C-alpha cells in the first residue's frame, strides 16, 4: 500500500514538473475574448491631502475637519452636490459658492426669496444659515432643520470650500 501511494505521489510530481497534470483531461477552456487592458483608476487624493486643502483655508475654516465635513454633508446629498461640473438637484450645485453671492448657480431656478436675498456665502452667513436657514433667508424653500453643533457647521463649510478648490 505504501508503495502504491509513493508511486502516485512520484507520478504527480513528475507530471507537474513537465507541465502536465495527473488529473483527467477536461474540456478545453473557451477562448478568452480579446479585451483591451483597462487603465487603472487614478487614485484620489489621500486623507492627508484633503485635510491640507482645509488647512489652507482662511480662519476659522482652516481648523475644520475634512472627513467630518464629508460625513455631515451626507445629509445634504439628497438635494445638493459639490462636485465641479455636477448637475443641480432639488437644490443647486454648491461647488464654488463659498465667498460668492447667493442665487448665482447657472441653470437653477431659485425661489424669489433666495434670488433676492443679496447675501454673500461667507463663513458667518453660512454658519447662521446652516443653524436656521429661514432666519437668514425668510421664505426660502429649503427644508432643512439646521445643524446644532458649531463644529459640524464649521466642518461642512470647510468641506464645501475645500471641494470647490478641486
């Protein structure tokens, strides 16, 4: 019995060494379709690089936390995007809104209250707006209860400002 096992092992090793298998032959594999190699996706910025965008912002935004701002912005994503070239949703694309007047996103139909608000989206205005939108723009159609925590407001504003630099 030991001799039979040793012989089987020896045959398997010998066939494996010359590129053959001791397994029974199976049906030939179907020819692989010729496909062009896919380019590797360009890696996005690292967490450190994204935080560096925040650190380069003016105070108090430079003390913000990019990752927390991204998480808080998740509440906004059903209505807004911040990506350059992204389309408008229920609310306008917020890319490059920081430091600019309200009501200027192209191809977005603003409520009369927002179109005539005449506010500039600086830190102080956005901080108040994200606390209670209707206190800053009475009659706004934005349905949002507000953010209670000052650090969440700072971080989401920093996130929007940092993303606007990309």
